[in-house]
C-alpha cells in the first residue's frame, strides 16, 4: 500500500554483488526478466504491488491491553494512452485492496481516529477505477470513474501520503473531521458516507492549473460509498445525495528548476446534500420535548499548510532530505455534526542520520473537538438522568515515528502513540491509551 521513494544505486552493476543489486532495484521481484520495463516504455503499462503488515499493541489504558496483526495488499495498474495509442494526456488507473486481520482500535483502544491505516474491515474489493484526460499542455484535467476523495483532496504533498506513509494514525493521512458525513451512532439511520480508503464512489473531478504554482479543483461524488466486501455495489439515490469537494492550492518552489525551500498551501471545503437531523434529536430519545430540525445539507471547511524549513542539499536532491513542518485545521457546523473543530500539525525529517538519506522520523499531534451543541445536549440530559453521559469533550493523539528504508523496496516503521480521551468521551470515560505499532512494507 506504500510506494515510498527508493534509493538509486550509484555504483555500476559490475561493481555490485548480487545482494546489493537485489536490494537497490526498485521492486523486490525485479524487472520480470525485462518485461516490466518493456511494458512501461513501449506500451505505457505499469504495475504496482504493495503490502503492508503491522503488529499493533495496546500497552496500557484504552478498552483493554493486547495485540493483533493487520495487513493490506494493494494491486494497481496504470496505462499511459500517449504511449499505448498515441492519445496524449490520457491515463487509466485501476486498483484493488485486500485487507485482513482483526479489528484493533474498536476492540482495544476505543478511539475515533483509529491508530492504524490498516485498521479496516476485512475485504477484497475493487478500489479505484478511473480515466483522466489532460489538455492544454496539462493545464486542464478531467477525471471520472470510481474514485477516492482522499487521493485528490486534502492530500499532503510533502509530509505524508500514500506514496510515503510517515505517520500510521489514520487522522494524519486524511483528517477525521471529514468523516462527519458518516451517520451518527445515536440518531436514526442516515444513508451517507465518505469515499475514503478503502471506500470509493462514482464521481468526476475537474482541475485547472493556470500556472505551475496555482491550481483549483472541484469534484462531485456519490454520497454513500459502497461498503460491501467487494466494492462493486454502486448506489446513487436522493437520500444519500452527493458529496462535493472544492480546493484552491498554491505550491511554492515545487516546479522543476525552482530554487528555495518547497512549500504547499491549500484551502478548501465540502458540501453534502441529503437529509441530516439536528443533534437535538438526542434529547428526544430521552423523552424531552424537542422540535427536530431536518437539514438537507452538510458542509465543512479546511486549510492545510506545509513548509520545508531546512534542506541540507537542495531541490535536486533525489532523497529530498530535510525538515518539513505542517499544520492543518477544519471546521464543521455543530448542529448537525459530532465534531466541530479538528487540527493537527507536526514535523517530519528525512535523512536525519548520516548515511540514512531515505529514513524518516516524525512527531505529530492531533486534536478533535466534540460539537458544542452535542456537549450542551449531554449536559441537559445529565441533569435529569445523572451519569447518562460522561460529557464528551475531545480526542487527541500524539504520535512519534521512525521509518527505516531497509532496501529500495522494503521499509520497517515503528510508531508510538498516546491517545488522550479515546472516543472523545461521548459514551464512556475510556482511559488514555499507549499504543506501539511495528509495521513493514514491501513493493514487489
């Protein structure tokens, strides 16, 4: 599931032994006796297979102590139609996911953010399948098909993404605030959801890059992604509505030939149609006389900033060594969402130790605040039913990571996380948890 940057061999093949040749090649299984390179260069067909396996351990606190093994296999194929059919700017992508292992966060920690990206329901599913066409010297892009929102929007460019997973907690990959569009557990069933890994939805995305630094994009997706085992049951109806995303971005010193420290800045939001009940419906469940407002939409806003603070070499360094700082924040209205505010930030350093140019270490903190309306409702209920709720407040996560690039195609990563107020104390007063995750990744 990870395609981290790989070291390039500096010595010639004649100067390397068999082990070094194997360790420095891009894929564990090599070039398939030349067929991989031939397919790519002559026909524009590329294959990618990645496996992540992790042992997650809850050392103290949470729901209970213990450990589980979780794994994920990603298979992907990309086709460049410029090479295959001389149709310039055309790109087709299809991918599948196999997720296996026992649930960890729900069984051991009780957190909302989920301490691991692999902590997903068991499945073997079609993931993404889309076609993208670029025009006007790549300044205009149209993409449509079965897509994940987290592959286009709120995507970090420098510190953490699917190409280089430097933090294991889910919220640093895609902010938990965005999951507000999922049904709230204490209200009547609402047919909504978010197309975030491992889920996708039918959609279309348009992007315009008027300059190498500036871009604007918008996407419209089905409002209730298929959550079945196979990922092939598509459903578009009025009740689930549609989920649209909008983003304006500015990239600093990231075009070829640019000098100076790279940075990336993004501002965006989402809008969900469909039916959403006001949170005061919770009071009605306890017999309070309330008039429940039914909203026909939902929305949220976000900002993301990343900035390289230090580079020992420069932008032409293939390892991209240096220190990157990031900060991200989000807001959603408190009347129809469980969480009102979310923020995270941290530091990532690549190549901190001499001779370990491709290793990364990072420290990050995340805060997720419960809706002020939900908090007020819980206080009202507790006045008549003492102890009905512990009074939800927030969930916070502090994560420290070190990832070792063992070979060009293998990584080993250790993550230590402290989870404060697991579950944001919405239903239970779960003790703070200390989690250790050991994860390895292979590209073959």
